[in-house]
């Protein structure tokens, strides 16, 4: 495990607190765009942003970055709230960037008045061509020197709805020769006649990410704006937007009749002690893709049953698979926060959930691939009811009642007609323990025409009640079992990795990541038998099938009173490390 000292973000906050930079204020935000469901990478950002606020007695807001109406939807808004809450975090407030559309518009006009922004009528292609390259400086737009008056008139025309998408854009007037291409007169506003999930058709111009993001941070009073490394190049633009607004606030005369907006902005803590952006390494894990664009493709093309398919690396997928919020938070703790990109083994995530469930999951017996075992000397109408502990260690879990009858189900793989010496399970003439019940001695078996075992016979020793023989002979093997008369039928869903390779995000020539989807990654066992104690289990409950794995009742298809549906969260041991 990596060092668990303070990460570099917390070190920065410590230094800022020591210098009095924000007078002790610590404020972060988690800023998802509601254009998809959250994935495990987002969990890392959530744990960091909310964790910092918790550790420093600060504030963390959940802010929806909803500046791109075309791809956004309330379904995503709802799912994001659900996922953040489920992970165990509470936001101080839940604003939307669209709450600031009016303010952002005025800030854009302010920039125009300051001579820091202009309306450009070049086509998108021309703008791209004239931006230059890393080696070549860009070329100034012929519209770059429009007067303030002309720019204001044009920008207001953009807002009025009279212009078509793409006809012109508002650009920051920075430096077409800047070494950082981001600073070559970046787009600040674009025309988009589209219905926004919150503001409807109020707006037909929308702010660009860089403009909206830094300014929303400043408006809210964020101190430490934490994002992933791919935004490192955007940082100077973030700074330019915030600094330019702060400069503008020194010129109240520019606000004219909008003095209320001026006073509102000028009073905000984030525009006195401005926010700064810090980048950390995004999470990558083996065997999957962490990109909303790719995940949405898996859903839309039907490779999975939905965003919450238990094979999806989404938070809702992990939840449905049976991962606990504690295990995901523990995972995020263990991987730490670094400045260099790396890839974490999926096995670490599994180890975290195993460790958590080993402590907490109650134990039950379930037979996945049943074959009949008949106890010949056990009376047909007799039932022994065993009280069996739900937890091997914690008595407070109590016990459940497990009925034992003449006919039982056992695991087909627990019997061999001609077992080798080291096979400590059932075979003709061998004695084994039926977990918590009795020793049974195998006396014979039947097969069908194809040679498949159809029934196994045994006798039990009444002296071994409870599965023990005081001071007597010992048996090596212990097997799980379910009463054939009392057991309940269940559907069990076993999952393996959705992708057949370690890095589906880097496909070989001519392939794409979907070519690596493993069609056998879901195995449905339609006829399993489980203890009657599971009868009234609610959806979404974690438990262990002894000797088999950690499972949970499916949070969609498992309905009390109907056929039970259980998802395998993970195997008991790391099969990957074999
Ligand atoms: P994707 O790249 O998957 O489409 P995104 O970065 O566009 O995701 P946002 O909704 O913009 O998704 O992200 C919200 C926050 O989560 C951002 O601060 C972003 O940096 C962070 N984030 C996204 N992906 C990861 C990741 N893999 N690891 C850590 N943080 C991430
Ligand atoms: Mg994004
Ligand atoms: Mg992204």
C-alpha cells in the first residue's frame, strides 16, 4: 500500500491556512456535467473534494456544470445526486452553472467594455486554421479590432436570438501568439438554439467551459478548485477569466445601470481572495474504460443492460453489483492523490470490498449447480432445524434457522465418482461434514444414460448432530447444502470483467474498445437453491454464500415474493492472482 501521508492538495491547504491566504476558509466543489452517470473515477474526485471539506471544516458544493444543453438531462442530474449521497457525502448546496447565466452574461459584456473580448465572424474552420500550432503562432482575426460599441451590439444580437448557430462567437482578446494555444483568443460564448433542461429556451447563447468554470468558482467563493490533469493547460485561461473580472471590478463605472450586479460581485469572498486551480491524476483502472462518452456508447449500443449494469464501472453499477460505499471510499483512500497518471489494478478494488464484506456480510448457504443427495437412514417426515450463526465472528448478528431433511441439494462439483486422494469432498465410501448439520457417509449414486450423476446416496450419523463428534473421528471436508423440501429457487448472476483485455481504451489498429466486450461476462444460473432464511430479503442486501462468494440481492429484479435474483459481487478469494 502506498504512503498514507497528507496528499499534495492537503499540503497546499495547510500552507494556505498557515499564511492566512483565505483567512482559514476552505471551499471546494465537485462539478460534474450532467451528461452521463458517474463512474469510479468521479468517486475519486468526490472523495477528494468532499473529504477535504470534511477534514478542514470547510464547505463542498455539488455544482452541476450544465453549460452544454444538447447532451444534458435531468435523468443524469438525479442519478448524480443519488450516487454522491450513496457514497456518503452531503453537499453544502447544489447550485447549477446555469444559475449564473445572467451574471456570466454581464461579465461577458464587462469584458467587451474592457476591450478584452470581441465577436468573431470567422467560420469554425477559419478559426481552427488561424489558431496556429504549437510551433507556429496564430493569425489575428480580421474582426479582432472591432470597437467596443460594435462588439456590444453584436453580442446583444447573439443573445436576442436573431443569429443562427455558428454565425459568430464571442472570443477573449488575449494573444494569438501565446505559446499556450489555449490563450489564443479562446471562445467564451457560442450560439446554440437548443432547449436547456433547466432554462428552457431563455438562452440561445451558452458560455464555454473555461469561462463558466473559473467564474462559477469565483462567484461561489471556492478556494481550491481541484480538477484532473488534462486541465493543466487550461489553468492560465482559468486565471485570465478570474483576474480579468477582478480587474473589471476595479472599474465600477463600466457596469452602468447594472450597479446591483457590480455590488453583488464585488462583495463576494471569491472575488477578493480568488480561487486557484490544482490538478491531480485521474483514476484509471485495469480492464475497463472510464469515460462517459465510451460508457454511453456501451449503453446505447446495448452491450450492457444500462448504466447500472453490474459490469459497468459506474457508481450505480458497482452499487448494483454489491459494492459498499465504505469499500469505494477505502479504495479511494488507498490509491491516494498524486500528480502523475497511473493505472490501478481492478484487483485492489475487489480486495477493498472483500475486506469490508468479510467483516459485515452475513453468511448463508446456496447451491449453484444442484444435485440431489438422499440420506437413506433419515426418516422422510423428520426435520431438524439448526440455529446457525449469521457471522463467524460477531455474535450480535444472531442466527438463522436452517432446516435439514432427508433430501438435500449439494453442489455437483462437490462429488466425484472416483476422487483423487486430495479431494476432501464427497465420493463413494467417504465421509464428510455437512456444514452445521451431520457427518454423512456416501453409500452410492445413480447416473443417467449419458453418465451424468442424477442422485447421490448417503447415511448420516445421528451422534454428529451440529456437525461435530466430541472426541471421535474427524472428517476433512465440509460442504454446504440446502434442504430440497424447504430450499427456495433463485437466479444467480455471476459476472466477470466486461472486457477481455486489460486496457480496452487502447485498442490495436483497426479495433475500438467495444470489440473487446466479452459476451460471456455475464453467466446466469437460473436454477439455484438457497436457504429458506433468504425468503424475505430486501433488494440490495449484501451477504456471503458460504464457500462460493459475496453476493447481493439485485436492486431491480429481486422482488420479495418473486423469484430471488442474486448478483455476485466478487469471489471469496482473488482468482486473478492465481
Ligand atoms: P469523462 O472524461 O469520463 O467524460 P468528465 O471529466 O468529462 O468525465 P465531469 O462531469 O466533467 O466528467 O467531471 C466532474 C469531475 O470529476 C471533474 O472535476 C473531473 O476532473 C473529475 N473526474 C472525471 N473523471 C475522473 C477520473 N477518471 N479520475 C478522477 N477524477 C475524474
Ligand atoms: Mg466534462
Ligand atoms: Mg473528461
